[in-house]
């Protein structure tokens, strides 16, 4: 199992997407996941813009499965301020259903909110929070 | 059929395929010139009907693809145009033979053919043939287009006849079974009489007729036929052909819905949009109906029913593709269908669904592909992703294509192509090759992926044999990705950079690639990082001063007001630029940078210098070595302005790892600067002084150390006089034309009697102008006369003897001693701490103002100051004064009780008296016979009443004069033998 989580800075303030936090196990061959997540942004943007036209406000944050590749499934989540979360899991992992992924995202979102509440955190900087790291590690252990 | 045509789009289904080929020897450029002219005839309006025939031209077409012509008629080569050259009539038969040979290749499908012969001079014996046209040269062929139109019309006639033939064929009992190449062997020995077989034949034929109708410009009929074909084929589970029928249906609907075409880029189709025929097609679709019969409403209703809605098109495409997917041999068809569907979706702006089609296309296995085909496939995927706005995905595939160009299996890797493709991926990864885009704000894009790409660019450019490019890319990598590189990576990158630069040093020039792309220079503003830039003033002794009156003039011209908010505002703007001191032409000027090294190892910066504009400036480069992860580190860059004017410090240049870079301050918002513009005034001379006395560390209190170029110190007994010899040397390059000397006594609480410092400048001034290298000496006498009278507590208690020089105010300690004690107390408490140390200090500053050269003309001068520090020790004290009448009435004896506070033996001598030797701390009486005189009779020698404003001053001056008078009468001197000093006593003065 491999959860691979990434957080993007909000589109609203920083038009250039760049990762705030990346974590993967196993850590080898990480570049491949960089590519996977990077290309998944295309789909995220497409989904967000498609929804944005009809229901600007009442948007479901969870985007669901972005696209399946041969070995992995890529899930996406976008907050109202356009911060993007992406989770990549091994497609052979059947224990993870939509609901589990959804709750993982919710947890991440909560934790991310805590990070943003930290007065010493400068929005746009890479996330170095230990608490946040702990949450992510916890999820990775739990799902593996 | 193995080679997919990735450029295909849905509307290609309505075109007829014409192959244009050279026969024999035809120059390539001439061929393509003619080909282009032929290809310009892409649609022909058929006479007597309002139909349009679309033609697709190919100059290369595989015969095996032609075999799929029955399956989809637009794959069928129906026309052949051959281009050839024929110099002489005798060559004609041979040329004609070749043409016929070429026709053979496509003979099974060909409707008609033409041969264009160029270069033939003279006549051909043979009779005129309709399928051959002769042109004298490639230039003189004005009617090529018209001939092609004729040719197309003849194709149309055949097409139309075939269509009518097939369409009415259904009454016949036996329908030929159409099949694709790989099916042929499957039908061997099949029962041809079964209902199933018949239905299959019917269905396939319907589909074929639909294709023909579509090509013949009868959209409505085509739709009807396709619908029927779908029904028939669905019933017999003939999936491949069902797919084809569905795709045909989709194509026809797409053509109806999107008359502008879906290919988007194809230039040849573009003009058709503006053509009236097309416009009529859109607005009055009925005009195009079958057989040129004008439309009625019923057909219009029928069309709307038969035509698929945009959503249905996609569903049907999906279905068709899924049917194609069942056949391994139909991979190319499936792939092309996917591409066509994507183009349609791109028009509909349904990117996500399009990406699903593309995702599917990626997985279609076409068997063994050559490397070139793989590259083509990845490139086209990338293009399609770009089309639907998936820039990242597009970049990803482009990069894969680039990597494919240099795959290890390829014997001759195409590094050039790889590099070109990699460059095209840059925007997808939000990378640009201009470091300015990365200089401000947070980082853009995905660093990990960008780094990888840059590494690949570096490697590709190196393998291309262009080390200059590698250096540029590597510099860019180091400059923009520094924050993301690990320590190990930093080391590796810098090492390889040094390797490259040893062959090809990096510079600041713009590299222009062969395709016109410009690579802007990459200045290393982060190696080292500069935090602040500060221009330093010259040292105090070299600072130029403006002559006062000129300065005042300047102020008055600026504004008549002391304060004005408008001017303040203007100054505020100016302040950030202009600095309020001046540099001097020809003198070394300094700029201080605060730098630090972000690298985990020592950073060697070579050839670091200033970049300036405004005046000619000779920068003296410095080399520095910054320790690993150093903190802020001051670096002073120096230079010499060679001309006068305003100089602007624009930035600095460095050479790091063999890459020289010019870092401009305006591009570095993080650099703090207090201004970069400074005035350079014309050159001034420089003076150096040396003295006969030892230097001292003392500085007079109100002056800071910086202001004094040097200072001397000396210890003197009260009343002692010493000569100070000052040697002035002109060490500059200009003549010293004027010299002024002033002195200022500082820090005096005690009253100094007489002149403390005295000199004669006349002698020195005679040497002016002082040429460079010349010296002049000046002697200054230091004379200390201080009043130590406040220190009576050192002395034995004095009893007033009651006898005195009565009524005479004597300007001496004596006088004060004779006064009531109360007054003395006040004085002693005032003179404070100095009492206890016995030593008093005197300090003065000698100021040399000098100027010369061009700077003098501009009204500038320089100041050199010398601090003089004198420690004064008390010498002799007169503890008591009394008089005794002498033998003569005109004379009297003056009795002085003299005390020696020094630690040396002291001899006191006076006029008319023998020497008196005083041991340390001894007190003796000296008797001197003097003539009596009256103070009142003293001439008012050097008193100018006007110069003394107050009575007190007047009194002091009078006392001074009286003291002089006494002094001249008595002429008391003391000397310390052990020190061999012999000085006049000034105490009484």
C-alpha cells in the first residue's frame, strides 16, 4: 500500500501550483509519483472548473477517483480555497473504499486547517509541522 | 495495416483520397512546390449540383493501407497524380511506362489518374491523351489547379456512378461480401446461402454505400444508410463492421454539427469555413440534399432525426471503439477512432472524457513498433493532451517521446531531437529558461520534476556536443533550484558545472538556438547571496569639502524656504538613489557588500568586482573564499573612478565555478541598499604628514578617531617649550596649490597663557605649488603655560607676612594666594579632579586645508588634521612673594619662596641673582633686586580697545600686559639639569 499525499497552495493566492507537502512510502522511486501527481493536476483542474460553472458554492470537496493507472489509483480533494490534496494508493489494495479515502481526506483537511492556524506558519511555505506529519504517518501505517 | 495516421479526424470520412507521387527523377523541392499547388484544390464544387467534393492528398501511402479501402472508403486511393520530368521526346515512352507501373500499385481501387510532365520541349508524336498534361517547365504551369479540378470532377463521376450502382443493387439476389484483409481466410467455405450470411452481406454493403454517399456529399443519405447498416449488423453480431458503421454515423454527425472541422490545425481546411458554400450548408442544410433536388421540410425533419446529438456521438464512438477492441488486427482502426473522438471532444470542450479516450489509446497495443513510430505516437499523444488543455500530461508524454529518441536500443541516439522535444515540455512544467521569472515570490511549479527535466536538458545538450548549452542549463538549475537541492546534489551539480566550465566557460551572452529560441544569461545571484550593498565614504583625511560660500549658494538656489513639504517629497524619491557624499576622481573608492554562502562547502568567488555606469570606472576585482554556510560576511569591493561625474553602482560581477555572471541590483529585490548614485568630483591632491614626535593613541574628546588622521603626544613641564617638526609630503598626483593651517584647542578647562601652538607658515608656503612626491617641513612650537595655582594644598600652609606689593594686582598665582581664602575655595572646587593628578592635559587639533588640481577649480579642498596631546606637569611654584626695601630707593628686593614639586633637581636663575638649586620637594627663597616701576605708566602697547567688548576682558588683558612687564624685569628661568632642559619660567607671566 502506498498513500502518497500532496498539498497544493491555493490557486487563489498563488497561481502557480507547487507542492507544500509530499510524503511517500516506500521512498524509493519517488520521482515516478511526482510525475503521477503532477499530471493528475490536469484532471483536478478540469473537474474543479467543470463544477465551478454550475454550483459555485456548494461543491463537493471530494473529487473522487481522478484516474486509474495500471498500478495506482489517484484520488483528489480540493478545499474551498483551492488547496488540493492528492492521495495515490496501490490499485491492488481493495480494503480502501471510497468512504475510507473520503475520511482520510477529511482528516487531512482538518489537520491542514490546524497548520494554517499556526501564527508562525507562513502560507505558501512547505509544511514542516510535526503534528501534521504525525497524522499522515498514522494514516499510512493504518492503511498498509 | 500497421501504420496509424494520427492526424486523422472525423471529417476525413467525407474525403476522397488522391495520391500524388513523383515518377522518375523529380527534384524534391520542385515536387513539393507542385504538390502544394495541387493540394490547394482541397474541395471542388460539382457542376449542376450543389454538392462539394473534398479531396485528401497524400504523397506517400502504403498499399497495404489501401487494402482497407472496402472497410472505410476514405482509406481507398481513388486518384493518382504522377509528376515527372521528361527532357526529350524520345524519353517519352519510357516515362509513360513508368506511369503505368505506378498505376498498377493502386490499380484495384483507382478511379482515375493523371500524369503531369514537366520540361518537355518540342512535340510528341502521339495523339493527345486526356490523362497527360505537358508543361515546358516547373514555372510555366498556370493551369495545374484547373486540371486538378477537372480530374476531381472525373473522379466524382465515377464515384457517383458507383454510389448509384451500389445503392440500387439491393434488388439483386447476390450481394458481394465486403471484407477486411485479415477476414478473408475466415470466410472460406462458409455457407453463402444462409440468412445470416446474406444479412451480413447486406449490412456491410449498406455501410459501404453510406461511406460512398458521405464522400459524394450526400450527408442525409449517408446517415440513413448508416442507420440501416447498424441495425442489420447488430442483428448478426458482425462487430468489426458494426463498429465501422457506428463510426461512420458519428463522422457524418460530426460533419453536420461542426462544419468548421475538428482538426483545428489543418490549414488546408481553414479557408472552407469562410466559403459561402459552407455557410449555406450550415444555415440552410436542405440546400445540399441528395441529387441536387432542392430541399423540402420533410428531409429536414428526417435529417434531424437521423443525425446524432453531440452527446450521442461520444456514446457511439465509445461503442465503436469497444467493438474494434475485440479485434487485435484492428488496432490501428481503434487508435485512429480514439484520436478522432478526442478531437471531437476537444471541440465540445469535454476534456475529462477526452482524457479517458486518450488513456485508452495509450493502452492499445499495435504490436512491435519501431522506435520512430513510438516517438511519433508519444508526440501525438502529447499534442492531443495539449489540445484538451492537459498541459502537464502533454509535457509528460513529450518528455517520454524525448527519452524515446535516445533509448539505449537505438544505435544512433537523436540527442538533438531529444533536446528539442525536452525544450517543448518546459511550459508544461511551468518552467521557463529565464531566471528572472524565478527571482521574485515563491517558487513556481513542481520543483522535483523540474529538477529532473533540467538535468535531462543538461545531459542532452552535452551529448549534442554543445557544452555552452550545458553550462547554461546547469547554471539555471543551480540558480533556481538551489533551495530544493540536497547537500549531496549541490555538490554533484557544482562539480559537473566545474567540469563543463573547464572546457567552456559560462558567460553572460544570450545563447540563441538554431530554431531561434533564446536562452537568457543566468547570473548567480545566490552564489553568494548578497544582502546589502553600501557605498562607503572616503576616509576623513581624503574627504573632499566644498568651500563654504559655494555651498551656501547651492542651498539658496534649491529653495528659498527652510522647509517645504513638496521638496521633502522630492528628496524622498531622490534619497533612495543619491548619496550625500562625494568620491574623488583617481582615489580608491569602496563599496561594502554583506554576503553569505548558502552552500554546504567553501565557496570560491573569483574576480568579484563592481558594475557601474556614468563615469569611467576601473574596478579592482577581488577574490574571496567564503566558508561553508557562512553567516553575513562583509566584502569590500574597490575601484577607482577615472573621470568626474555621477556614478551609479548597478551591480556586481562574479565568477563562480567558472561561470561569470553580472548581477544587477535592480533584479535583486532582497538586496538592501542605501543608494547607488554618488557624485565623483575632479581629482584633488593628497597630503601625508609625518612628525618628529611619537604618535599617540589619544584622541581629543569631541573629535572621533576617524576624523583625525594621526595624533602626537608629548609630556612637558609647565613653561617648557618644544619644537614639533611636521613633514608634509604630496603623495597624490596633483600639485598642491594652496595650504592653510589652523589650530583649535580643545578640552581646556584651564586658561592657557600665551600661544599654545605657534608656527610660521610663510616658509612652507614658499614651496608651493608642491609637486607630487615633494615634501615640505613645518616647525611648530608647543609652549605650555598653565596656571597651577589652584593646587595650594600641595604646599605648606602659608602665613601671610602682611608685606606685599601693595595694591598691585599681579597676574600670578601669587595674587590669588594673597586673596581671601573664601575666594580661593571657589576656584579650587571648580578646577576639580585635575588637582590630584598634578598633571594637566592640553589638547589641540591642527587642521591642514589644502587643495589643488581640477578639484580646486570646482571649489573643493581636503582637510588633514593632526591631534596634539600634551601632558603638563607642574614645574616651579612661587609660594610667597614679599618685598624688602633695597639700598637704593629706586630699587627693592623681591623675595620669592620657590617650591620644587618635581622629582628632579631644579635650578632657578634670575636677573641680577645667582642660580638657586632646588632639590625635589624643596622650598627656598630667592631674592632679586629689581627697579621699582609703576604699572599705571605702562604704555597701552597692543591694546585695541575696540576688540575687547567687556570690562572683564579688558582687565584680563591688562593683567597680561602687566605680567609681561614683570617678566621682562625679573627674567626668572628654571632648568632641570638631569633632563637637560632649560626653560624660561613663565609662571609669573
